[in-house]
């Protein structure tokens, strides 16, 4: 579990710079350039995520159970992940109404993903893993909203086709992930 925690600290720590050290971040971008900042940020993030995922897999080999969630909560996770996937897609599709309304749909998607997975997983490592992402998403969303109040983003012209595409792509991504990729990548079937 220690390896997983180290990976989480690196990954979420790098993603927390805008929460706790925005001025320092801006200084580094000014000093080294935006491309260099993004490259360094990406490398650190990928390394942290790889370590966290490896540690998560190792934790699963010798789990410590805190509680045994009822099977029905797995169905709740399956349902909650539908809007999470749609919000995840909304973060990347320009001019969709979901992003225009929510402002930061990626962080909201992470909140839903983490919270729902906390409901259905009772191992200590799972609780630490998903709780870390949930706390990060809450803090990151709050910081992003504060930045928006200080410097409001420009108004978005909403596109109905972009919004429809967002929902359709989100649903397709959910179906593909739930039916095939979750078992392949995580080793746990969504529907059982």
C-alpha cells in the first residue's frame, strides 16, 4: 500500500499545484515557458499515476477489509458512472451546454467516480485510493471556481449538436468501458 500512497502523492500533488501554489506555478511558466512546464508536469503526472496504479494492483494481492459493501451498491456505481462519463466527455467537447452550465465537468466527473467507488469497495487500499481522488476533486473544483470568480471565463455560445454529441459519446464510452474495458484493465466485471 505504501507504493500506492507514494504514487498518489506524486500524481495528486502535481495536480494540486493550482490549488495550493498558483503564484509559484505562474512564476515557473514565466521562467521556463508554458511548453516546458506542461512537459515537466506531464512527466511527473504519468510517473505518479503509474506508481499509484502499480501500488493499487499490489494492494489488491493482500487486501485489508474495513467493511463488506452490499452487492446493491455495485449497481449504484454502474448508474452513477453514466453521468460521470458524460461529464468527462463534456470537458473536451467545445461549446456544449453541460460544460457551459457546470464550468468544470472533469472535476465533477472525478468526484462522482471516486464517491461511487467508495460506496462499493471496502478494502482499506480502495478507501485510501478513492478518498484521495475525492478530496482532490473537491479542493480542485473549489479552487477553479475561485479562479473563475476572480477572472470570469468568456461566455460560451452553446451548440445543440455539440451537446448531443457529448451525451452520445459519453454513453458510448460508458458502454464500452463497462462491458469490456473495466474487466480488461481492472480485472473486475461491472455487471455480474
